[in-house]
């Protein structure tokens, strides 16, 4: 059976845009490929990637042409979209437990928890809030590579 790792949109965006820690995203992704790990995400993942790229374009942080290419590249990555019955309710519970203003991020937590796999995030604030209780949550900034 292939091992799985839940990955957030922030890591994938670092793979298709030049951002701080893009080199770490590339290294961690390559380590997963080398180890035969299947990246997974909740079904909101492509919507979140699209929304972030649109926001960056609207705010004129990146040009529309670059965003369009980044979107096409991002959606081509092999990320298995998964869900389970009750994911929204569990995401709500986790958002409440950790005082999160929205439940987007907690859908990733709910999926990783349900599948008993690690969750990797590029969101240091999220990591800081949950890492004391959820030792299976990892922040990209802590990734050590050769």
C-alpha cells in the first residue's frame, strides 16, 4: 500500500511560484516522490489553489499570464483528492477547538486525522496553533534536506 501525506495548497503554490521556502517545497516534494508517497488533499484543494492565484492577480502581485500558467501547472500535480463522510462536521469541530476563523485549513486536518497520515503545511500560523496537540502536523519551514 502506498503511504499518503496530506498537503496544503500553500506547499503546492510554492512549487509553481517563486516564494520564500519554494526551495523547501521542491525538496520535500522530491523526497515524497523518491519515497513513493502519494500526496493527498481534501476536495477543496483545487478551489483553494485557484482562489489564491486569482487573489494574487487581482492585487497585482503577479501578472495574469503567470497566474494562468501557474494554475495549469499546479492542477497537473499528482495530488489525490479525497474525502470521507463527516469531513465538514469534523473540520468545524477542529476549527472551533483551535479557534480558527474559517474551516478551510481544518478540512486538511480532518482528512489527515481520518486517514491517520501526516499533514504538511506552509502555514506557520496554523502549525503554531495546532502543533502542541497534533504531532502529525508538520511545517514546511522545519523541513531538513541534504
